[in-house]
C-alpha cells in the first residue's frame, strides 16, 4: 500500500463525489410534487418511478460498496466458497417475481409504506408489526455501517487521512465529510437523491468492471495464469483448491439459499420496490435485474486477479482497492474508487430512509403519537434518518471492521425471521398472529445464540454465520436453520391457537387488493409531478 497520497486518483474521486453531491441536492426538484410533506413523497419518491429508474435504484440498493469490496475479498481469502453470492442473486429473482407484485398492489391500495404496515393490516397485530419493524432497523444499522467501511477502505488505499499514529479526528475527517454530505442531501431530497445518483453509480461500476475484466487479465498473462496462481495459493493453504471441499458444500448451499430468501426482506429492498409506479414495473425488473448477477460474477473474479497480481493486505477488504491502485493508471484508479465510494452513498441513503420509515410508521405513529399528521411523520422520518446514519458512523469509528462485517452477517440471520409473516401473509391468512410472533422469537433467539457461539481468529463471539445443523451434523448457515425452526414453531402454534380458538386479528385487506394495479378503484394512477397527490 502506498504511504503517500495518490493525488491524481484523489482528484478524480473528488470530482465524481462533488458531481453526485450536486445531483443529490438537485434531486429535491426532480419530479417534485406540489405537496412534499408526506412519506409517500419523501420516503417513496411519490411512488412514481418507472422501469429504468426502479432498475437503477434497485441495482444501486442491492449491489453496494460492500458487495464491490467484500465479495471479491471473500474469493481472495477463501476461494470459490466466496462465489455463493452469485447463485443467491440468481435464485432471488424467481422468488420475488411471485410475491413482490402482490406486496406492491396491497401496499398501494392501503397506503402502506413499510412491510410492518402490511403485517399490521393483514394480521391486525401491532405487536407482530413492532417485531418486524425492530428486526428491520436492527438488521439495517450494521449494513449502513458497512457502506461507510467501503468508503474508508478506498480512502485508506488512496493514502487519505494519515497513518495509524495520526490524530483520530484528522484520520477520520474525510469519512466525516462524506457522512455529512450524505446526511444533508438525504434529509433534503429523500428517496429521489439515491434514485438520481444511482444512474452515475451503476454506469461507473459497469465501466470499471468492463475495463477490469479485460485490462487486468492482459497484464497478468491471461485467465489461465490467474486461475493457476489462485489454485496454487489455496492448495498450499489447505483450502482444497478452487472448489470447496466436501465439508464446505452444505455451508455454500445453505448460505446461498438463506441469503436469497433474506435479500428482499431488508427494508431498503422493499422501499425501492414500493417507489415504482405499477405492478408491471416490478415484473419487468425481475427479468432485467439478473444483468447485475452477471456483473457480480465478473466482479467476483477480481479476487483471483488480486492473488495473481501478488496483492498482500492484512485486511482482505482492502484487496480490491489495492488491486486497482496497483494495476490501473492513476486517473482510472480514481474512477474505480469513485465507483466504490458512490456505490456506498446510494444504498446508505436508501437504508437510512427505510429504517426511518419503519420507526416513524410502526413505532412513533403506532405507539407514541397515533394522531400524527403526514407532515409530522415526514419530519420525524427525516430526523430519524439522520440518527440512523450517526449510529452507523459511531459503529464504524468505534469498532473493529471485522466486527462490523460479522454484525452484518447477524443482520442477515435476523431479517430472515420476518419471512413467514411477510411472504406467508401475502398468500395466506392461515397463520395465527401469535404463532407468527412465537416463531419469530424462537428464530431470533436461536440465531443470535448460535451466532454468539461462533469464534474466529479475531473474535471470541459472532465470528461467522455458519454452525453445525442440529440433527444433520453438517455445517450450514445459521440463518436458514433458525428460519426452519421459525416455520416449524409457527405451524405448530397455529394448530394450537386454532384449537384453543384464540382471538384472531382483523384483516383489513381483501383478496382483490393483492392483484390491483394503478388505475384500479382505490389505486391512484400517478399524476404529473406538479399536481401529484400525497396519499393512496
């Protein structure tokens, strides 16, 4: 790693950062409604985004700086086992094709802004809604923190902020500036800011990957040499070469499946989805979003390239930024670093908005101020979005980066436990609300306790997300095991509650609500921005 500052790369990075900052503030005027004092406007962009805006927004939301840095870093450290991210992003799109259009319809019919809004309306249970909201906020916080970790990794490689002996404030000042800018334009523009910036972010990422996948192999002697170097490294280290050994195959499969089930449980995924203008936009996106999976597969290969290029870093998260620093001309390294940095700003903004919406609608309005006006809801959500980002910043500055990564893995275990209430509720009312709450509690407790018991070379607790599956004896993803327990408990308790004739909550939805589209009775067709309404 260079000791000095890479001035050219830094200048290019700053140029793009200033560009997206300006776009972030200008976004407040983009497709602006006459009355923007509602969560529909600030938190969902007026529910007016078409196919391409939604595609870029979802891509910017799901394929984050953490993805850009951590997926090839996993390949760099563990070999092909790190490729689990590629099949899980392929598995996820047929899954969401079946349930996201239904969620869009019922949410537009009833004005739901969050998944917890839907759960409360479907099962008539504020307790279950609160559980889903708290889980969403808990799972999102470390995810936001990891976006800041991605920015920090790029700044470290560029030599910005000084060395280990530098005063902590000076060292972290660039990250603090980036955080301040992110917080300001998110507060000002809401979801429109990341939607507009996502165009720049995704364009940069596609350019960088297209160049990297051609240029770097040419410099390294071709893919034969790259794979040979990677195979030699993993064979020597006892990792079984490029293919996971038998003991790692259950881990690979369960991690891919569990991650696929969890991905669209995250609040930011749903926020981006509900911002679209029609069911058809959602369906189209499930057919074109797999283009990002192709990009991810190419991106993952950078991990092998880093090995072949002789990149040596103690922190694996720095492997890919360091590869770019070593292999690219300084000006293009700046473009690559800008892609990673902006790749952090877009999802961090959406995540903070999603977490804020959950707090506002399902904690503040449900339990603190039931008579809150739309303007009050928007004001609270803006303030909470700032607090969420401050919490993530404190998390990054105060904890070891490995801890941040492992807490994000714990977030995946947690968010998967909301699947039965959300996806189950979209297709059936058979599950009893108290049974769903019991299953959620069992999944959360088992997942947290099991993850607490996993050690790593750097941590005594929360050192990973895989552990022996009870009754099978194979190592598998804790989140999927917890999910199976969750479903079993939910089914058994539902039979018990039905037998005891326990009171069922009131379902405010009707079967036709799940197939309604824009223009149907009760579902507004989006109006021109100048006269758009603020409720649905």
